[in-house]
C-alpha cells in the first residue's frame, strides 16, 4: 500500500495525471477510474488538488463509484455493534465505503469476516497521519472481534522507489513496530511483508497467478495509468496487493473457508480494490468491502507540497515534545486572519486551518472540538491558541506511542509475523 | 520453459507473428528480436517456417545474434574435457551458443559453474523430443561434474493454457518422473516447480522483483511480442524464467557465490535469456551462457502442424512397441520417391525424411548413420527400410525409459525437490 497521503494542492502539477496532459486525463474518463471532471488527481501515487480546501470528496465518491457513509449507515452500525462509531467515522474522516452494509449483515447473522490493511514501508519512521488507518482498524478489530492481516508492501517500495530489497525489509520491520505499538492483539493479528511472506506461503504466489490471469495490461493501464515505459514489476504488482483480499491466501488462518474481507484504507488505495472486486467473483470469492478515509493534511497546508524527506512537513512519531511544538507553531498552515484585530472581527476558517484539522483527527472529545470550531470561526479563539491546543493534544499521543514502541522487542514482533492460526469467531 | 517444439511449416500461418500482420513483423525488425527477413517465426510460443526444410538455422543465428558452434569450438571442447562431444553437438542438433567459450575457460581454470534447464508442463506425458535437452544436460553434468537446477514452469502453463493450478503442479510432477528416469544424480540435481518453490524460498521472489525492476513493458513487447490485451501474468512471467540464471536464487546451493550458469535449451527459449543476459550484469551477475538446440521434427514432417492433443503427431514415452511401429510406418513423413523404381533411380532426400531425422537424434553410431544417409540418398535404402531402422532404434530407448520410470517412486522424486545443498566442485 502507498503511504497515507498528505493533501497536496498545486496549480501547475494538477494539470497532469501521471505525466499525461489534461486532454489525456479527460480521455481517461472512459477508463475504470471514471470521469475526472475536476482538477483533483487521486491515485495510489499522486494526490493533488487545485482547490484551496483540498480534494473534493463528494466528487471523488461519484468518480470512484463508491458510497457515502451516511447517517443511516452510521445508525445501523451503532445499532448492530451496540456502541457509538469511532470519531473518525462520525466526523466524516472515514467518509466513503463499498459494501459495508454486507459486513454489518454478516455481523447480524453471527457470521465472521476478517480485516485487511497495510502499509508501504518507504521510510523507517512514520508520521502521525500514518496511524489513522491503523486507529480505525484496531477499533474495528476490537468492536467485531475478528482476525486482521496487515500487509507490508516492501516489494512495491523496491519497484517504485530507489530502495534495496534488504533496506525495504528493514523499514517494514521498523514500521511494523509502530503498528504493533498500537496494541493489536497478537492472537488475532498476522503481519507479513511480501518480500519474505511470498517465500513462505505458496498460496500467496498461486493466488497472485490466479489474479494476474484475470487482468490485462489494458485494464491496469486504465485503472492505474501504467504506460509502455513502465517496468513489468509495476504492471504485475497490483495482484500482490489484491491477493490478501482472498481468504485462501492465508490457508493457515482460514483453511478452505471463503471468508469475507473488510479493508480500511485511504481512498487513494481504492483502485487496487476496484480491480480486486472485479476479479474476486471470477475466482469464486466474495468482493472485499471497503472503508475509505480522507487524506491527512500536510503541516504546510493545502498550498505546499509534502516532502517525505522534509522533516518539517509532518509530525513524526519520533519527534520530541519540543519538535512537535516548534513544528506546529512554525509550519502549521493557519486559517486565521493576518492581524489579531481582523481575526477578532471576521473570524478564522477551520476548514483550511491545519491545527484544527489535526484536532479533528486526534481530539476525541466531540463537545470540545465543536466548541473550538465555533470559537475559532467567530474569532474568539486565536491562531496561537488553536495551535497550542493541537500541540497539547498531539504531544501525549506521540509520547505514549514512543513509550509503547520502546517495549516492542524483536521477539514480540516475530510473533506477529509467525505463520499460524489466529483466533477466529465463527 | 515452453515445450521443445516440433517443426511446423505452414504457408498461411507463417504470415502472422503472434496475430500481427506481415507489416507488423517487419516493423518488429527494430526490436530486440532482430530483423525477421525470412518467413521463419521462432519465439517461445510459435515455431513456423514456410521452407520445406523447416527453420533456416543459419539465418536464425544471425537474427538472434548468437554464435554458431563451429569446428574450432568443438575441438576446444574435446581438448578441455578430454573426450568426444556428444553426438547431438557433433551433428549440429545443438548448433548455436552464447559464451560457451567462457564456460570452457572456467573449466580450464578449475572453476565451477552450474547447469540450468527446464520444462513447461502442459501435458502429463512427454514425447521423445522432450528428452533431447535433458540428454545433453545429463551429458554435460556427467562431463563437467557440476550441479544442475531444473525449473518446471507450471505457472507459465497456468497463464498461457486453460490449466488449473493443481493440475499444472500434478503434470509437473509427472514430467519430473520422466526427467529423473534419465538418471540424473540426486546429489547434484535440484528440481523445482515455480508454483511451489516460490512459496518456499524468499530469494526466488526477491530476484524476480530485482529483474522486474530492470525490464519495461516496451522491452517485453519487443522481445516477446506482448500486447496491451495480454494478461499481466504473461507480462511479468519472463522474470520467473530468468531468475534461476542468477545463482543467488538458490542460496541453499550457492551461498553468496556468484556462480556462472550454462543453459542448454531449444533455441525458441533464447528470448528469455537475451533478456536475462541484459539484466544480469546490472545486478552484478555474470551473463548466462547458452547452448541452443534445433527443433524436434513432427512425425508428419515439415508440412503438418503438430498437435499436442494428437497422439499420432509424435512418439510418446508411454507408447508401446506396436504403437511406435505403427506411428512411424504410418505417419513419419518420407523423403523417398513415390515409386520404388524412381527411388532406386534418383534416391531419397534425408533432409526432409522424418525417419532419418529421428536417427540423427537417437542413433549414436556415427558410422552407421553416415552409411544410412549415403544409402538412402543413393536410393539403395528404401523408405520401408529406413523406417524399420528408426523403429528399431527408438523402441529400446522408449522401453528402457519406461522401465526406468517405473522405478521412480514419489519418495525418490521428493528428494530431487528437497531444498538442500548440492555437491559442488569448487
């Protein structure tokens, strides 16, 4: 899987889609990616928007052909699980889905399913945004008591980045420590990296071959924008991300059962699973269900391009409290006015304010968040104050994470990687 | 690997190359397959010729850019090994090579190399032509005392044919029994099938990714004629056939050594290894050396299309002596004249006579073969007589093979498949 993307809004680059011209992009409307009628570009490798507010998610749902998570679905979710939905769902940060109703129906019928998510390990240290899909995944696992498989696509990173096999594997393990530190139940969680798991479980390669037999170059061209000058590794890779959505990839967990699969991920990963959903029924498997998140904003806000090599573009999980404070104070894009007087008079704009966006993701208290939104919008709360709150909210989360991660030994990690049965409800 | 091809010479089909028109074929001259200035089509899936004598191998050497096995090379070969070359080499049935001189130099220097060959298991029973590359491989192994790896490309057959994973694996094992029956030393021979080995040895997938990172779709388009409507499995597959030419694919045999590799195969497999030779140095490995055979003639001769499902197109290793006799008498294309009188007067043509071609492959006695050639050319020997000799030559070979194969148990076969060190000279 690609990284959880930070929003990038640019005037110039949004005119191209994977190096193609605007015309080519329009022509792409006939492909499976659907019509691209606005200037947002969303695929597993590029997320850009020309709009100040970032990607237009309403339009994206239409373009991708997914469904909005509406009040009715949330109500059904809460009724069936008997508890409130996670604040990331309630606040629309997980905003789109495919077949979530089917998963809820399974739960109603007392049947089981499994969760599948992943990460592309392109750097050793994660930023706070990388945690978002794992927060919701852990919450879903706890709520539904189901097994979870986590794929580290180190092969993808070798193919796309200038990374050595050995380094990608190492980064994957470092990332896995961050994931494990969130408290996933080892009895219900299997973590694997493609570059090693492929050589330990024949079912994985066999399913990749089954999938690769169902998909043509024309199709991946349409879905992912691959071209003739792309390496053949990229062209074949989507099958490696698709395979874990078929339960037979993990015979040691699911045996012969064709178990349904729910995938929480950022919406830029949807192309992989549109392809998977097309193939799965042809192989006798249910289509995977999906739960899509929005993108995590870069500190510099909507007008600055994120840079993985730029330590100042994000709060990293390795940052000290001082670094967090400095980064947010210095770099977090403000929706406030240029002077305190103007701000008091006209109010701030939380929609583009990165400190406010961070609070939407990480401040669990709904009442407090609404209070902040109203006060900031009215100009009662100043930029310095909302940044201070963001620092106060993020710092303990990062500190707790660092403390938890310190306790993860290689032996503990190995247990998650071990090929073994998982605890499985039905 | 694709099957050892029988020669197919057709007037109509030779005009197309993988479904493309003659123009497209000419345009293909600019690709890495080189100029196709005659009507021979040779790639891993198609072997056709419009010439009565079958494929023009002199032209093929030019087109592929390989080297002819000439008298000088044979003399050096015999000097270094201290014994005569195999009759298949002496008679020009292995006629072309790449870097065979380098392999001989290694031998001179007391350094080692390994042999790599393979088979695509598309049917449970082999015909006698399938044995040819294994005859020479066994002879090379015995002569040089080197380890051998044999790849069964069951994944290829799943991707190209309408075969189930399970059936392809089963066929591979049946084929492996035929291979093992030729007497390969279990201490020096490792047999593996991709659909299972991939899931047992992470180095295999890791090398595939390394190779797939070096090759673009444009390149496989040029080398193999793949198109946009081809499945992505086909596009990625060449890397699976290339990987065993890198010794690091077998860490349990070669450790960290970068050992040179010699590949005996039919020349239709050369495109795979042209690609491999392009990639290997970029990954820090020596280019694999190659020893190319001609194609094995179909019984019906140069004007009839071979059919894998047509039991009468070839002598199968499961045929009874009666079947062999009937098939050769009834179907083997004759280079003789239409009447005995004409034959006595003008003589026969051994070049197109399938019985004579069978003798070239299987009759080891050089003097006897030359005697037959002269007598048949002069008309002293009749078609019935040369066919009788072919039957008498082939029958004991097939009978001995059947007897040897009967003794191969699953347990014996498993030993060849076992991941383990091999005996290795230096």
